[in-house]
C-alpha cells in the first residue's frame, strides 16, 4: 500500500524529532529489538478464560458482588497493578470476570467502589433501564455501593462492561476496568454445537487494549492537551493483557470474539499467513449473530465495537502460524485541517517517544501457532440466526421532517469535539424521543474531522446507509447503500469517518423500559466522551 502524504509527514516529523532529542533513543532500543523478534520468539501464551482468575468465566448465581479496586501484580504484560472488578463465588476468585448469562435469566449485582473517586458500571449493549446501566448521574462515591437487578432480555451476543463516571471513564477503563458480558440463547447454542465450539477453549473472548508504560512497567494514563483532543493512544497493544501473545491451536475452526477496549485506537484487523491474508468469516457484530456469514480479509474495529469471527485453521500444518495484525490504513486524524497539519507530526512524535505503533501502521497483535492436528469435519451453516424485525409501527422519521441530524464537529473555540454543537450537560436532554418505534437518524461527521465511533445506550440500531465515505471505506461496501459487513445486524456503536453521513434507525420500541428514560449518546473515543462529546437522550 503506498504511503499517504499524511503518513509521510508524520514519519518525517518523527525523524527530525529523534534527531533533536536523542535521549529517548535509548528507550527505543528494547522496543526495536522486540519488533525484530516478531514471528520467531514464541512470547507469552494468550490468556484463555479459565474457571476463575483474570478474565475467568463466571456464571453468576444469586447476587454477585463486584468490588472495584487496584490489584497489585495483576497485569499479565508487566506484572504491574491494574484496576479490576473482583468477584467471589463458591470459594473462587475472579478479576474482571467474563460474565456468562442466559437470555431470560435475572441478573443481580452489587458494585462496591473501593477507589478514591466515583465510579459506576455501564453494561454496554445490554438491555437495562437507565438507572441500571451506569448513567454518570448515579455514580457511586468512594466507599459506596450500587445495586443492579434486571432480567437479561438481549439476544445472544458479545456485550461488555466498563465504568461510566463523568470525566473519569477513559482513565478507569484504561487502567483496567473492562470485561465481557456474554449472553447465550438456544439459537446461538445450536450454532456452537454445530461447529463444536466450547467457550474458553475454541470460542475465545479477546479484549484488545493499548497501553503506555512507565519505567517499572506501571500503567501510565497522563493525557496531554493533544491527547485529549485526538485520544490517548498507548505504545503497545495488549491482547487479554499480554504483549503479542501466542495461542496454541489445532487444525479446526475457532470463534474469536474481539472487543476493541482501547480508549482511542482504531484497528484494521487481518490475519496473515506466510505474508498473505487468510480470509475469515464474520458471524456476529455488536448485537449478536448476523443472519448469514460473510467472508472478509480485513475488518475495521472501532472503540467499543465487537466482532465475532470464525477462523478456519484446517489449511495449516502443525508448526505453521497465523498472525492477527493491524493492517495499514489511513487513520484520517486532522482530516482536512490545514491549520492542524503539524499536529499529525506531534502525535507521531509522541507515539515514537513511547516506541509504539502508529494507529495506521502495520503491526502484530496476536500469534496463532498451529501445534496439533485435529479431525474436524464441520461446515459453517449458510444461515446463522433470525434477526428481529423492527418493533411497532413503521413510522420512521421525526414528525415528518426527515431524519434527525446528529452533527459531529470540532468546537475550535473550546478546542473540543461536540455533538450538534453541544457538550455534555448532566441536566440537559437535547434529544427527546418517543418510545414505540424506530426513528431515522443521520450521523454527519464534518469534513474537517477525525473518525468518531458513535454509541447509543439502551437501544440497538440498524445501519441503513453510508454516504460520502472515504475511499478506504467505500472499497469495503457490501451493498449499494455503502454499508460495510460490520454495519450488518444490530449495532450499538458505529464508526463515522470524516465527511461521512451514516444513516441509522435506533429502535425506541424495544425494549419497553418502564417509565421515562435518560440514556446517553456519545463518542466511544473515551477521551472525547470525557471531554463532553456526549448528550442525554430522553425517552418519553
Ligand atoms: Cu461503552 Cu457509554 O459506553
Ligand atoms: Cu454503552
Ligand atoms: Cu470522537
């Protein structure tokens, strides 16, 4: 792929920055050495979700207590401390448990805040009343608790949970607070049987997060003014907490449930085998299984989004490996901003200081090493699931005046990103909708902008069309409406590129929450969100 002018400028800026500073060069060497070893050394093992421990599988029984605290030595990459949700059940201990629930089950949990600042849990993508899903108005003070109780009404899918106290979400998520909330149902379990997939063995939840480290391997969250504007990107990308880990695999199909848990990094994921892209099958997006599988060779995964993939390793021999990589793309930072051209360089320089991969550069994430043969004769079914149709009437549109426009743009005076020119105000609800039916919305990202992954709490939406997409997005369209494979099915987060208009229909008819609701609409670049790129959405 030819280098874009922007990438070239960033590289040039890095080179001169290095010449100027000199000193950080020493810090770069271990990094460079590590990069040179990629593909040869085996590295740490990918943390597989076990019966307890960090990211262990936990089927909650009764009332589950999740205690938020800093846990020394927990981060696999450096054995530094990280923040975690600690749970105990039947004598076992979990950190950031992967919660496994069945549709129809009652979920009861108590958050105990042992931090020195407020926190609250948001169940991202999970159907729950606004008081039950982490509106910052309900943040629990230090030493306080918050109780959750709701029936699990979602279809099967890969949902997740993370903090949502206003102004502190990015930091707390970055320092470790995030894990999966998996819902299972008969349809999904039938597919798992058909493909002989076992959660934790051949069906693997993997959270991707980037981190910056201090001299002793400790996690550093110290965003500069530029970071607050662009997002705080780490110097290394971790998979389930480890640096470039290895998954030892058999010659069969694996299901990977990938979550982008970064505050600000966008991925373009691909699998490389002998320098070539190995195609994979997309089977699920944010809101669970698609109706039919889609074969892809790369996929954008924005902050907050999830994809479920099937990776077929039957064509490999023991001893051969596949790399999950970020494939090069144009991150479109500062798109069309002549006045900010220098900032791409600044940002590149900061990334280089840390020895980290630029967002749009090619770099490895996870190595999958085929270590054994396994007879496996299953085939991926042509139909995966039946998606629910729209609820209620078909009256789309806002009181006959066309779709509701949601404009994303930089407020140059305040130097922050806004939604319809507004910043978050806890007591204001600039968007008021009526429950009952889907509404037509359009996310309109300014031409002079950067990509914003837009997320709505409480309801799923369908993506109907993309217009004005940049070339690297348009290339991937799977239908005449310009949608990508990652737009299919049900979505709670959608990436909106600079200059793009994305038409969506959030369905305010389902679920039917009791009483008035105040949900949130925000950018899942969590620095943007904490800086106020978020609005209340009142549901009457
Ligand atoms: Cu995952 Cu309001 O966010
Ligand atoms: Cu959410
Ligand atoms: Cu944003």
